[in-house]
C-alpha cells in the first residue's frame, strides 16, 4: 500500500504571516507583503520532503461568518473538503485578534495545530507568552515560530505531521461559557442529527444558527417547528444577555479570550499603549492628520525620481547599448554567413529591435519595484490605506479599496482579483472599474521611452504627471459613478496596523527576481509573438512579396484605414496606429511594434519618435496609453469578476472612448502652451 495522502489547510488572519509560512513549508515563492489581502484564492503546494502532504493556503479571514468572497472560499473548503489538519497561524503581537478565529476553528473538531508567529518581535513590545499554558488552555499543540526568520518552522512541521497522522482532535472543542454557551448547547442537542448528516459538529451548527448565518442554515434542512424552537431559544438568550445575538456571541468569545490572555500573557508595561516602540513613534509623523498625505506623495515623488531619473535612466541606457551591440554582432555574423536577407530582417529588426526595445527598460522597472517593495514589506502601505480612508470615503470608497488600487500600479490582473477581499458587492464593482486608471508596470517602458526622447530634461516630471493624472481621473470617475450607478455608502473600514519591519534583503531579492522572470517570460512569449506578426505584416504586401518600403506593406495599408481616428489627437501615422492596436495584447508591445514598424525607415526608434510626434502630440499619446483599454488578460479578469452581460466589449469601448476624449483635451491644451 502507498503512503496515505494528507491535506493541510493553512488558516489565519490577513497579514499574520500566512503566505510567508506557506513559502517556508512548500518552497514556493508566492508574493509576501506587510499589508493585508495578498492571498485572494486558494493556493496549493507540497510539503517539503513530504510529497504525500498537500498544503492549501487559503485567503486570510477573521471569522467563519463569511461576508466577502475570499471568506466564503476559506470556510467552504473546511466544511466541504474536510482537511486532515488545520494549520492555524496567529500573530503573537495581536493575540486577541488571532484567537477569535482560533476558537471558531476549534469548534469544527478537526485535528489542528497553532503556529504562534512573529514571536521574535515580542521582546521589543515588552511582552512574553507562556506557550505551554496557552497549549493547555486551548487543548491543541502550540509552537512558537518566526516564519520570516525560519525559526521554529521545522518543529512546527514535526508536530503537525504527528498530530495529523494520529488524528488528534482538539481536547476541548466546547470552549467558552455563560448565557450564550447554554443557548448553543440547547440548540446543538436539537440539531445534532442534521449536523451529522452534513458532517459538521453540532456545536458549530448551533453557533451558525445563533448567528443567523443565511448561507449555512439552509444546509441543515430544519423543519418549521425546529426553526421556531431555535428562534425562541435565541430570543431568550438575547433577553438574558441584554444585547442582540451577534454582540452576545462576540462578547462571549472575547470574554474567554481575555481570560486566556490574563493566563498566558506577561507584560512589562501595565498599559500597552505606553510601550515605547519604533512603530508608534514613526506613526506620529507618517499618520499625522495634516501631513500624512503630503508625506506619502513626497515619498512617491522620490521613488519616481530614483526610478526614472539619473539612476534608472542610466541603467536602461546601458542595457540598451548592450542589446544594440549584441544585435549588431548577430547581424554581422548573419551577413558573413550569407543568410537570406528576410531571415536577417526577422532576427535583427524583429527580435533585437522589437523585443530589445522593451527589454532595455527592465532595469528601470526593477528599480521601481524594488523601492515599492520596501514600502510594502516595511508596513508603510498599510498606513497608506489608513490615511487614505477619509479621502476615499468622499469618492464613495473606503480605505480597504486602496490595496487593490495600489496593486494596480504593478499589474491590473492581481489588482482586480484582490477586490474579492472587499466586503460589499458595491465596493468590489466600483473598485474594479477604477483599477485601469492606475498605471501598471507594463506601461512604464512606453512612458520611459517617449518621455526620454521628447522631454529629456523633464522625464521624472512627465512620468509622475501621468501617474497623478490617472489618480485624478480615478477620483473624478468615482464621484460620477457614486452619484449615478453606485449610490450608497462604502463599507466600514477596520484595519489593525502591522508593526514596522525592516525589509528582508533576501525577500526583496526574490521579489525582484520574480518580476524579472515574469518580464522575460512576457518578452519572449506574447511580446515576441506579436512583434513577429508585426514584422511579417510590415515586411510583405497582400501578395506576400517583400516590400521595398514599409509604407507599401499590409500593416501600413490596414493601419491607414484607422489612423484618421487619431488625427484630432495629433498623431495619425500608421506605425503609431498599428502599435496601439498591438497594445491591446500587452502594453509593452507598443514599443516593440513601433520599433519594428519604423526600423527600415529611420536610423533609430528615438529618431522616428521625434519625426512622428510633436511635444503636444507626444503628451496626448502618453495620456492615451495611460487610459485606453488594459491588456487582454486584465479585461478578461474584469469581465469575469464583474459578470456583466457583454462586459468585455463594454469595458473596451468605454476605456478607449474615455482615453480618446481626454487625449484630445490634453492635445488641444498642450498645443496652446507649447
């Protein structure tokens, strides 16, 4: 017989170090950030050195009473797929918050271990946890760990495997006491048969009935008399407790947690708020009522100056020189071998000029990601959500929307998926529609090339201006949607700020390397494919004979039929039109398409841009790149998340029309000034 397969469910609050622990356990390299909401769907991996064991990393949640899609994903997995073990990770610095979920997980009576994470940060807070006492009170194995430092993880694996193999369930799945506790017991005895039919514990079923969980209750298939009896018990409980069912249940749990903390938590300082921490001192400045937002924009300005200023620009130029030298060497080698000129053109003009024009901006992109990752890992991005909450509420959103919007600066696809963490359908839809206004990293090469060519003395100002314009138009659009389609108030926003942490150089290095791999993957898959299609179309006519000039090619003929649309914007060259069409697949393709389409007519891409664009039309072109339809992958994900009839076509039409109108205004205004 083969070895028994095991499935472990990794559960915990958002930002408790869950994804970091998952990476340690499986050797994966999932994205890790010091702000909540990174994991938005289940991710699976094999436990290192134990291929029979599958670990499922579930979205971070605070309760088994689901309100958002990712909470439903997590609870449904536990109830329907019945894992062999629950790996419950709790942030030791926020014990109360973590134990609230732990108590609910214990009610499921599934074998479970608790990883007490970030234990290394407790001394700085003047706190200490009696791990043995905590294990005794909860009735489950507890192991102190530091996932980021890889301390205690191997011991946690050993304890977890032992618990799963021996099927050791929690010693006491019936924690808590008081009025609510008695009501739960009464209901549990009433619905025991129904609970067993769906393979959940009577206590868990009773708790959901007390909560009035509309998603779970129908599964029990109670008859009318049983439901009336439950309602009577709950009403009696509310009368005795003097509060409603939800508050009574929460009070019972927090009362028990308070008792646990008194037993296991040792504090050097009588008042926790008096603990002299670096985080608290820094927050007095960064979360200042008046200076918080200006400081954020100042920090972002410095980051853009570094990425697009002298450092990023010189790195990209150096990379471009290397690519140029490689292209020249390959070209000379092909000539010396007497290879077919068509093949030479495909390699030199298609691969090196086209794909190379995109790849040369890799250093600039990596510098930007490195700096933004420092902000994420340090915990500052969570503060940005906090300080932006009041501002976002004026446009119909809450601070929780800032995480998907900030992710939009990296890539629109995970940003749209991150909207699943938002508590209401209204907030999810509105945030999804606003994400395309955030300049994704794929647009950075286009910004860098055009700004460096047409505005060499003001590159940082132009690029930063595009990012700011996107945010301003995001606000204007949100205000319009708030007053028309999405009326109503945004959901309440609650955020427990993580401690500031010094970013791990290893973690930052892995993140930059992952972005580099993703960039090269796109460069040599979709970008290369589209580039070669563009090269073919601009090299041959409709009779498939090589053309003497690209102006006679299939590409030029097709693009000229659409180019008049862009005449009011100041650019109607067929090469620009073809590049914009190619950009629907991926925004980086705009550069490679321009490079290929102009390779045989101009000495360099920069020379082509200075001939095709004026400063005013160049700005209009950049604004159009900023605003027109995101890549095909992003539109597909938006369509899937919004579930609108004809959503794909609507998104493309709306974004492109909006981009055309704003670009027209920018061109007219810039023409008057420049």
